[in-house]
C-alpha cells in the first residue's frame, strides 16, 4: 500500500513543509521585502545542500550531472525560483499566505496541462475526479464573501473580495512559474539523483537572484535584511522547510507519480494552514471552512483507493 502510493505520500509531506515555509516567509517578507528573502533563503539552502551533499555523495557540488541535466534543471530553477517564487513572495506583501496559497491551488491544473503537452502524461478518471474534489474543498475553505465598507453604508452589495488585486495577480504569476518549474524539473531530472537535481535548481536560482538584484540595485535592502535578526530566523526556518526539504520532496514525489497528482496533493496547504492561523493569528474558523477541510481530505483520500 505504502510502496504503491509512495509519490502521493511524499507529496503530502511536501504540503506540510510548504505550510511551514509559507508562514515563515510571510513574516520575513513583510519585514525585509521579497527579493531579499528570496536570495537569502536560497543561499542558506545552498550551504545546507553543499554540506549534506558532501556527507551523502562525497562532493560539494553536483559535478556528476550531465549537460542535459544542468540545462533543463537550471531552466527549471530560474522559472520556478526566480520567476515563480519572486511573484509568490511578492504577493505576501499585499495578501496573506493563506490567500496566496488559495491561488496556488490552481497549480495542479496548470501543471497537469503543461505535463500533458510537454511530457505526454495522462490522468485516469479517478485521478481527475480526486483533483476536482480536492480543489473544490480548498476553494471552499479559503474563499469568503467579504463585506466592503460601502456595503455597510447601504450601497449595492456584490460578490467582491477585500483582497488586493495586485497581490492576487502576483500569486497567480507565482503559480504559473511553480507549475512550469515542476514540469521542467521532471523532464530535466530523468533518472538523475533527486537530491543533486534539487541542488542544481537552488544553485541556478541563487545565481538568478544575484543577477536580478544587481541589475535593479537592491543590494542595500539585502544588507539591511541580513542585519534583521528576527527576519533571519524566519528565513532560516523557511529555508530548511522550503528549498531544502520541501523542494527535495516535491521532486521526489514527481519521480514516483504524475505531476498532476503530486501538485494536487501539495495544494492542500490552504487547509493545513488553518490550525497555525488559529493558534498564531487568532483567526476564527467557520463551519464552511471545516466542511471544506473535510471535502479536501476526501479528495486526497481518492488518490489512495
């Protein structure tokens, strides 16, 4: 049972890691900005990968990778980290991690569509049904009808949301970037070591952010971020659970199951984020959110039947 659904189980572990990293990076980003957080957390992850790689593989860098691996995994790192994570983290400055992760739940259909076009992957009817149920539960959990100030003043009511449109667009761009990066990772990884493949992505992502920050002259903000002890602690937590453990598990999961299934299971983060939101931010949970959580869990369970 466990062996036959290894990819799905690893995807669940990935979702837990990304829940932790989402909360941590939300706090760090609001203190120091998205570019600083992106670069520093990748540099932290780079050091961790280098040290662990030395003990596990006897080398600090993935020098045993082929040219094919380097090219496609590098593209994946640039698309997933530099493009995708930049916009995802940027969205944290305008909307909460909880809402950003809602938009990120659109990643599965994006990833499934891209992998269908690029890799020729197919999904069974049961898998597509499980994706639909899971996503419907997630949407139910984190979408609410928000009453605007003009409604309170007796003006016309409407189904509108009190979330920043700019933040939602940034989160959508981040979703597209991460979905594309995941598909590119599977293609570029092939039979190569998953840990080393993730290391390559982290290396190229770090280089990409160094170039970007240099071009737009944001090094003073990075320097200020390094001096912010509280932000650094959040970044360290996020780096361990994000680009180190989380990204490694995400690549490992797509090695054992399809990109569409793996990314759907990973998208239960909006549900997983509810308990810490209650404990840390004192948010109230409605019956609708509980129902959505049950539906989401039911959707994930369909993958294992």
